[in-house]
C-alpha cells in the first residue's frame, strides 16, 4: 500500500475543505506574513488558533455540523458580497445607464444616459418623478 492509497482511505468520511476553511487559512497566512514584520507574540497565537480550527474542521467526521457552520458563514457573507456585486454592476453600466431610487417604494430604477430630463415611472408602485439622465 502506497501513501496515496493510505491518504485516500484516511480522508474518506472526513469533511474536507469549504469556504469557511479557506477564509480561516487565508487569514492565518496573512497574519503570519504580518507577523514577520511586526513581532507581536499574540499574533502567533492567533495564527495557531486559526490553523487549529481549520484543521479540526477539515478532518472532522461530523459533516452535518461543519456544513451548518459553513452555511451560517455564507449567510453572514451574503450582504457584503451582494453590496459589492451591486457596486460593480453599477460601475460596469455607468456609461449607458443612470440608477435612481423610487422616492415612494425605494426600488432601484435604471434609466438610459443622455436623454435629458425624463419622466420615470416606477414599475412597482406607479410613482412618477422627473430626473435628469
């Protein structure tokens, strides 16, 4: 039996890598690099704790619990991720469209650029307002 077979059999039934583990390992790596330039003893301990948690999760056989932890983490990341995704979308569309919010229902509306003053009608609530495009 070679090492590859042994490792494969060892990892069967283990949780493995997920988004939370990746973030833990990346933060540990960043703190490790920072620790080379700022010799602060607490930073080394934090890196060890993050690595221990990451390895514990990686080798855990309690797959359901690790899955729930990852899902909670992804839910925490959803709002910031959506915020930056929306900002990128607005930035990509900036030459063709302007974005406004309906003053009544706060729905985001997209209007073409370069049409002058236009009357915008909200599709959700029917509110009409005038904006420069």
